[in-house]
C-alpha cells in the first residue's frame, strides 16, 4: 500500500511511475541544525491569500536554487495550485508550472536522509517520479507524512523549506471543491474544480 501511495503521488505528463530503489552510494552527513542565515523567504501571493515560505538553502541547496530560479524568472506567476490530496487528518496541495516552455532541466534528488529535513505539516517539497526527475511541481503538507521521507526501499520526496505564515490559506486550498471526473488512476477526484492561481511569487525581505 505504501508503494502504491507513493507512486500515486507523482504527477507528471505521463501516468505515475513506481518509485525506484535508492542508489547504493552513502549519503552525506545530515546537518545538525537550521542556520537562520541559510533561510531564503519567498511569498506566494495566491487568489486565496499569501503563503510565506522559508526555504533552507543550507540543507537543500540544489532544490532551493531550482525553486528560486523559477521565482526569479517570474515563471510561477499565474501558475496554479491544481491538486488537493487527502491523507489522514489532512493532506497536501500541489502546484507548479503548466507551461512546458518554462520548465528547467530536472534536478538532483536531495533525500531527507541527507538533508535532515522531514515531510511534516507545513513542509514544502518537490513532486517527482523518482530521483532525478523533479523539475517544478511542488507540494505543501497540512499533516505529517513520514511515508514521504527516505527509507531503505524508497528515496521518498525532498522537502526544502517550511510555511511560516499562511497555513490557513494552504488549508483553504486543500478544502476547495474537487472535480470527481478529473485526474487519472489514483489521482482521480484530487484535481481542483477551479485551480487556485499564484498571482505572484517573489523573494521577501530576509
């Protein structure tokens, strides 16, 4: 069931793929603590209100640099949160660039076993169909999902920051109506009937 749940989470142009096994190579040491100077703040101004993020470039430098590349180019402006996936007592919302001309190359996977970050309530992470496939689609959790952290049999998903203000907005998006006929396979019924647009994404004062 866990493999099925993780496979169902990936949302790509093609059908979801099963998560491959993690590489055999050892991971780098996990950082011991968050360093305030390593945090980059980004505001997502959505149709439902602002979401302020603190991105940890110290622990997840590759993933944060990738997200900021989209922010700085203005490529997240006008893009939607389009998915609301229930999980336990909460779930996640997923969004990202839907214009193929505004997609950068896939990035290296930074697993939780390397970064020391976790897929907990308020975390922002990258959607993927396996290590090295993440590009822009991202999610925000409203509940802890330990199953998304790296395990021996799964590389998991890569969190790279936290919501510091605006969880009420995230929860409102998660609670928005979904279209029971949209989506395929396990994702059917998880697509928002009316996607919530990101009006503007920009760096905030640190």
